[in-house]
C-alpha cells in the first residue's frame, strides 16, 4: 500500500500529550504544594546534573501561547495532567483556588480553540505530604485520591472530553518503588506490588466517582505502558522467560482491569515468597470498573532471555547491536505497536483504544538559521502511524493518537538531556520552535493520514 492511500477514519482524533511536572514549572507559586518529584529531583544524585522541574517549560505562565501553537498544528485533542499538589497542596484538606483557576483557564482556552481536553488525574507526582504518611503503600491514599477526583470532576466535569485515571501505573510502581530510580526512590519489591494494587484500586474508585460527577458524554479510561516481549531464541526457556516478563509488566495490570484477577503464575510466585499484596474482598471487582477506552502507551519491545539468577522472575532483557535506537536507548520497532494493539483487542476486547503516548527522543539541535531538523522523528512517527492504520484495517477500535510530546520538557531522571517534543524549547529563553516533525504532523492532521 502506498502512503498516499493511508487515510484514517473520519473523526480520528489527532493530538499531543504532556504531563504537569514535565512542563508547568511554577513549582512553588500560587499556593502549590510540594510533590514527590519536587523532593526527589532535589535529592543529590537522582537526576542528571541535579536538574529539576522547577521552571521546566513555564507552561503555567505560557499556556495561552502553547495553545496557539496547538491551533497552528491543527490538533484535535490535547492530553494534559493535573498536578494534585497544585489543587490540594497537602493532598487533602484545603483546596487551592488558584490551582483550580489555572486549569479552569487552560480548559476554557482549549475549548475556545476547538481542541478537546483530555485530563490525566495522576501522572506520578503525588503530594509529598501524603508520601510522608506512606504514600501509595498506605491504603488511605486511595481515599484521598477519590476526594481529589471528586473535586476535579465537580469543577471540570462539564468540559473535559476524556479522563485518564492513572498514567502508567507500572512505572510509578516498579521504577518508583522497586528499582528506586523514579520518585519516591523506594527499593522494595513487596512495597512496589502493594503500590501497584493500590494504584489499580484507586483507578476503580476514580471511575465510580467520575461517573457520579461528569455532566457530559466524557469518556473514562486508563493508560498503560504496554511492551511486547520476544524471546531471545526459540528455546523453551527463553520463550517462557518472555512470557513471564510480559505477565509482570503488562498482564499484572491488564488482567485485574479486564478479568478481575492477577496472572496466575505471578500470583503463585508472590504468594510463595510472601510478596503478594494485601487485598480486601471486593478490591478486584472495584478495579474491573467498566471503562470506555484503554489508553496504550507504546515505545519499544523487550527481547528476553532466561537468566535464573538475575531476578525473582529469572530473566534479563538484551539489546541487539544491529537494531536502531532512540536517544533513550529504546529500540525502534514499529511492528510492536500493531502487535500490542492486536493482542489487547483479541484478549481483552476494550470498547475503544487510544494510543495515549507514542514518540521518541532524538538529539535535536537548533540550526544557525533557527530551525530544528529532526528527520529521524518524522521517520519514526510515519512508521508507527502506518502500523496504527494497519490495526484499524483489521477492525481494531483505535480512535485516536496522542504524539508524545507537544513540547520538549523535563524528562524525569534524564533532566533536560532528552527531547521528545515536536516543538523545541530553548530553555534559557523559553522560546518555542516548531521542529520539522511538527510541520510534518500538521500535514498529517490536515489530510487525516499519510500523503507524502
């Protein structure tokens, strides 16, 4: 099929995404409380050169300019996250009116420009005050998340088009509480598994609270980072290791959301080792709340081989030297997007799927004439869009695509060294420059497909 014939269905939602800590800045202005990423990034040795999201892209003050850029690109939808500690500085108790006012203005400006707002309730930036009381390990945090969800949905439940309850709970659980390389920096597998259960349970409770308060036809879902696992060889042990890897990072979240259970093999392993999380009788029923869509975040695949002494799961991931990689060291593997879409559709039958994150970091530089040429990102997006279209042709209910990301921003432990944006941010001046990929994406949106 030639690219000129790759046209997406009418009404397909083309968008971009961001998250609050990565772009907003204004970390201590207008009553905002401290988040775990504010604390973690200021802890020596945790981020590249000790860089923080203190200023980031200053989106807090430049949101109107950024929305004008969205208009220039022709975006149909914009996914952003709400900073819990900006609206509840202590995570509970007193509401910060100035924080609410910021999101009020952001949402109204988007709607005035005919861009649908998609709001993520939690993108890893727990209020530090709640962390000091146990954070997501403490079941009480679920109640406070319910209260926060209730207030946000009362405030904005007449204007938000789509709600994402949790973004990538696997990352918050395992990178934040097992590997310890993300906030809050805990290194304890039992804690990580308990956190994963509480994050999923908070999703289920949030769905119920949103259903109570939204006053429009908004859709509700969750975003999971889903990564195909391929065996390093055709040996039985490597195939089994790949299956265990997928069960741990993907099945551990998909199974309770759609099937009211955790993967049987992992449940047995964790029960036998005393690691299985504490669960109350109705928890799995609550987690499996009816959702309108599944958000799929896709970046790469894992190639896995059996390694009995490497971890509790007895495996390790490897990187083929012949593959092509992004600046993050992630393999560029477009076919994996189609593979994961087909898998979740065949196994879990979600009503609708959005690709809520897909994109790549490359070593972007501004040229002498003030332009940013990023041909590898254009190639990356083109190849992944083609795989998304292939999935749609097979009847998979893919309804939209959120490119990550609109702007370069604070890239967590990598600081400002990795650029995912289709818009370049010159951090010293905060000047925004549309990269070649942004101009290319504008044409994709105009034609609702690939035409070049």
